């Protein structure tokens, strides 16, 4: 039995509370294999939440393949999972991932070290961002995560404008997928990525910094901590990286010039 909203499903469970047993139904996040193809050629299989897949295709094409223009996206479902074929005038991939991409791993399937740590070009413009803007976006995001609201198990990536107001949110069981979905959505609508900032509900790993920079996002705020490599890459490409974003506080790890009090 599936819930009304795509991305979560109802399953029977047994609850034990204060020594008492009861039967109930619980909302669980959907996690399905999504086969990414480019011009009909297989590239990777990602475990993802099966909503906003066209946004995911556009974002994934940019951040993983460097394809800035997508001509068409064809999504089809089978018993085994979902096929997403990205049509573009870019050449087919020279290297195919040999392993499925897990929802929590951004490097599965890469065969060479240089494929793993990519150094993005410098980002320019953007800012300023203020503590008031960050706190406003953080507070608003809590009410803008419908799948997480019922499952408690998915990540979100949000875009906030110059006033700190959330303009769109994308969710997924994988933090990389959520960010790809957000990036794809923003690019499809031709949003100026220097006119706001991205807020993510996960740690700021190096992949998240790389994806944000490749897309042209200048400010990335994470609710959790960054990694040392993420900070190094953020500083090298001059992306403003904020971590431990909480009501009333956050930590600036790189390019403080875009942050004003």
C-alpha cells in the first residue's frame, strides 16, 4: 500500500511502547534503483527517491558529466526500477561506472583517483548573506520537507533568495541526489545562482562542495559539519562554506567576504 505522495510508502509495523504492543502503519522513504543513461548508453545506477527525476537528470548531467544543456529527459518504470535517459548533443560517456551508486556514497563506481576528487573552477559574485537570512531559511525549511515530515529519513537541499526566503526544496534519501535535484530545478528555470544560497540538511562533504561550485552556487550552508577536504576545495574555488547552521549561530569555513553581520 503506497501513500498518496510519491517518495514515501506505508508499511505495517509493530510498535512496542512502555511494554505494550500495537499494530500500526508507518511511512517509509522510498529508495529505488535509478539507471542513468546518456543518449541510450548506461552510465550509473543510483539509489534514489523516485520523485523530481527530471530535475535529478538535469542536475546529475551537469555535476557528474559536465553537460550544461539537456535536450530531453525520458523516464520509464519497470519492475526492476526506473530508467532515466538523458538526451543531449554531448558525446556518450567514455567511462561507465561498474558499480551501483549507493544513496549515501558519491564515489562508488569510479575507477581512477582523478575521477574522484575533481577541482572545480572558481565561483564569482554572490552574497552578501547575513545571520538573519540564514536563520529565516533554516526556520522555513522545517515546514518544507513533506517526505521527511512523514518518514524522518531523507535529506533536503533548498534554495533561499537574497532575503533568506526558501524558494524551492528537493528531497531524497541521498544527500547528493537531493542537491542534484535542486541544481537541476534551478537550471531548468534559469535561476541566477549568485542571487541567493543553498541550504542542505546533511554534512558538507567534498562532493557537495564540488557539485555546488560546478553549478555556480556561491554560498553553501550545511546543517552539519564539513570535512577537511570540503573546506580545502571550497577555499580553492572561493565558495563560501557555512557549517553547523543552527538557530542563532553558524561557522564560516571559507570566503567570509560574502558574510555580513
